[in-house]
C-alpha cells in the first residue's frame, strides 16, 4: 500500500531534510512558526505579534518585515544576511 503524504508534510520534510529556504518561506506564509538556534542563541520566526507581517526574533530583538521573502533577504544576524547565515542555523521546532 502506497503512503499518501500531504503537500504540507512534503514541504516540512524539504525544510528539515534539505534545509530549503523556499520551504521555510512557504511554511511561514502558511501560518507556521520556526524556532532555531544561531551561534548558541535562540531565535524565532513568526507572523504572530509581528510589528509588520512577519518577524525574526533574536536576543529578544525584533526585526519586522512586510513579507517572509523580505525577511530572508534583508534580516541580519550580527551583520550577516539571514540567507547567508542560513546554513549555520540549527533548526528547532516547527510550530
């Protein structure tokens, strides 16, 4: 019997197995939230409670953006662009 996997579940696997930024963007845009660690510091990406549409929280500091794509392109982690730091980010819980 062949297992039926939902689109959502496939994209979650893509995030955790391949660490695809496109999967992150899709999941956040569809209401999920991500906890992560960067250089031993906890971070969080969420649309809930954002000063704009979506926010990245690190060290209790918010960076708010109009879109998840904008967050990926323009958020900074210690001066390094989020998309450049992505490979050094340890994924945590997807809420």
